[in-house]
């Protein structure tokens, strides 16, 4: 008996030991980030994840926090352990504190940190930002801190307390500070970390510069106790007169009378919000519809009993009918160009209206009527200005190439980022397409399931726009493209990237190219094509290297415009890309030097030979 029971106990112990070992292994498999999160959650009880941001921030009662911010550069990330946000000060003579914002450098906000100080040039890590805010408390007001974007992870502290965090470098977020802001001096500290994450969006590898920091505007916003948080004022799908939307109030006085006014149309629509603060909007009017030829925007006033928001909104209908794209009941050919959020003349992240104007003027000059904002939501100035200039906009999520679709939390991150993207720009009629991914591969575990689910979510959130995902895994044999992907069954447009003439040699005359399409009834959009050229490098019969020369790039474009004549259901094309841009992986010391040279314009704003091929091609295409 004795022996048996000892054995049992030992067995049980071994079992227990095995179980513990198994669990320990499980625990140790939990990624470090989760541990850090856990540690942060435990050490900062009550921190919250960022709130969904109110929309149309620039029309709110706001104090800009842009300008110089003091910083602590923290390459090792030790600032967490030192609890930098507590801003400890030496008390006794012998005390010492190994960090301080005082006496340290400062950086401009908005702006990436990499191009502001040489020691930050290739920084992928943590920079702590501090802003002092002198504030006078007002009764019956709520106060928020709103960020246009922080790349990539942001931990935000107010008056020494962590108020929350946000993941994702390209969408807005906010925190309410009504209960913690005080009269006089307040301190806002932001830990911005642009380290790449394996389970991030994007993941570890991408072909653009990883600009870090507080890259877009920061505002302190005052609202009434109940304010108009968000709204949707857009035409119903397939209808050029019926508006179907909603208005969402946030606060304790949820049931209110609300008016939507469009003075120019003498329209004054009255509605009521329910106990959840939600009001339906449903009215009809004769609009001058927004189009590239006539980018008409109306002043729209949304007025509740406690708040008023004014916006500029256009009304248009975009839909697919058969294998064509229709804008306001007319077939439209999308004359696109890809653009990264970078000002090449500054070799820095773009964030301002001026930066947007530079890029969009070049696109207009090339006779584009559409722009693809690659590969992440760009700043709001870019979207609003494009709309004003009559450029249709494609907005995209950074679900780019190698994404860990099966990693815990990744589908949720994709969903949240999509919601943030749609929420900010839902009322921008210029945006006609939501793109949910670029060059992901169907063999990646969980990719199809995650992206199909995301596409369904997107459609339920916004049925008024087209939805797509960009593919580049088409077959190309015997001068024949074989275009297939599971996702094509769920999207409105077949969007594909092809680099024939650059990464892939031609297999025959462009004019003889054949196409096999899995979905024969959907419009096809060439979302990327092109090749590299260093401006000024020319190639004549004597020269040995054709590559990198303007003539070689020009020839690719000439051949591609012939290829386009062979594509069934072609609804548009989009060269990769408007202007050379920075990408550290492009390392040829003479021709690239850290720049992707596929631009049609050089980083100095010089037009390459291929630019003129594209401009001519677009000028020949007349949309009615
Ligand atoms: C890809 C990708 C781009 C990239 C381009 C290139 O298709 O989508 O992000 O920059 O090719 O190779 O230049």
C-alpha cells in the first residue's frame, strides 16, 4: 500500500510537474509584448485603450498642441523601468535621477523624429515626448486629447498617470481628460515607439521608410457635456437624391432634437436622437453631384441642442455594374497613381496641407482623376484636399505582404484599424474604394478566413463604397496571365499588381498578351506596374546598363499601355508610383541610395521620360 501510494503521489507529482512544465512552456511562448502589456496593465491599473476619435476634429473647439515638444531619446527602452512619466526630481543633495526633459532636446510635432536629429536617422525604438499645457478649467465642458496619428505604439500619460495606449501608426485616437485636467500647468507625456512588430500591421518587412513619432496634429478639444461625436451624411447606394445616414451624440443628454442644414440647398432637415444618442437621417434633395470634373462640396451644418458641427460634404454615387465602375450613373475609367505619405523635397514624412498640395498638384498635372494612398490611411489634409481638387481616393490598410494572420489578436487589430479608417473618412465622398490588404498570400495560415471576414465587416460598416484587396500572385506563362484568388469572390474589384518588364521579363509582345480571369464579370484594376529609373541616367546604344535608365523605364510604360488594351473589363490603372520615395531596403549606392526609384518624378521634383508616356495615355482617356 505504502509503496503504491508513494508511486501514486510520485506519478501525481510527475504529472503535476509535466503539467507545470507544459504550462511554463505555454507561458514562456507568450510573446514579450503580451508580457509587457500584462506588466503595464498590472502596474497601471485603470489604463484604457484609446477611445474612438470624434470626427471632423478641425471643426471643433480646439487648442493645437503642435509645435516644439521636449523629448527623451530612449534607444534601449529603459524609460519604462525608470518610469519617465513620473518626472522624478532629486530631493536631497545626494539624490540623482538618470533622466530629465529639462535641458534635453526638443522635436517638432507633427513630424517624424527620424529626420529631425541625425542620431535618430534610422531609429526604430522609443522617444518620450513632453508637452506642458497651461489650462483654465471651465464648467460644463469636457476635454479631450486627440492624436491624428503616432507611429507605431503610443502610451499616453497625463499629469503623471497613464491614460491609455494605442497601436497603429496611421489612424486617429483620443483620450478624455475631463476628470484629470487641472487649472494651470498640466503635463502630457507620450511614449512613441516605432519598433516593428511581428504581429503588427504592417509586420516586420515593408518597402517604405518606418518614420516614427507623433507624425500628425495633436489637439486639445473642449466640448459640451453632450457633443456630436460622429455622423454619416451620404447618399444611399444606387440613389443620387436620397441621403441615408445617422448622427451619434456622446454625453448624458442623449435624446435631443437635431437639425441638418444645407443652406445652399435651402435644406433644413429635423430629426431626433434616441436614448442611446443615435438619430437617423433620411432626406431627399437635388444635389450637384461630386465628380472629378465638378468636385462640388456643400456646407453642411449639424446642430443639436447642445452642439454644432460644420462640415464640407459632397454627394456622389459609386458602384460596380457588371464589369464596369459607375460614378453617378456614368461609366468611369480610373486614371490613378500611387502615392506614399512622404514629401520627397524634404525627404521626410508628409503631414501638412502644403505637403498634400505638392503631391496632389503633380497627380493633377499628369491628368489623374484618382489616387491610391499606399499602403496605409494618409493624413486627413491629403484626403480632404484630394476631394476638393476632384481626385477620387483609394484608402488602404497596412495589411501588407507578410502578416501573421493566425497570431492572437491580429484579426482584431485589422478590424479596429479598419473601423478607425472608415470612421475618420466616412463622409469624404472623394473616397470611393476601401482596400483591405496588399500582396498577401493565400498560403499564409488564416489569411483567407481573416480577410474574408474583414471584407464582410467592411461591407456591413459601409455599403456605399467599393471594397477590394490587392493581389500579385497571378500566374504568367506563355504570355498569358492567370488571375485567381479566393478573395476575388468577396471584393468588388479585381485589383492586381504586375511588374512585367521590371521584376518579370516579357514573354511575348504586350499586344499579344492573353488573360484568364477567375471572375469574368468583375472590373479589373491594375493597382501597380512600373520600374525604376534614376533621373538623368540615360541609356544610349553605347551604354552597357539599360537598367535604371529613364529610357528603360519609359519603354516599360510604353509596353504597359499596350498591355492595357488586352485586359478584359479594365476599369483603371495605377502606376507605381508618382514620385521616388525612401525605402532603406533599396541599397544600390549609385542608383537607389535608400530610395525606391520607381517614381515618375524624381525626389527633386524632376519629371522622368515615363511621366510623359503616362500623361499622354491619360489625356487620351476622356470620361464623359
Ligand atoms: C510591390 C509593393 C510595393 C513595392 C513595390 C516595389 O508591389 O506593393 O509596396 O514598393 O512592389 O517593389 O517597388
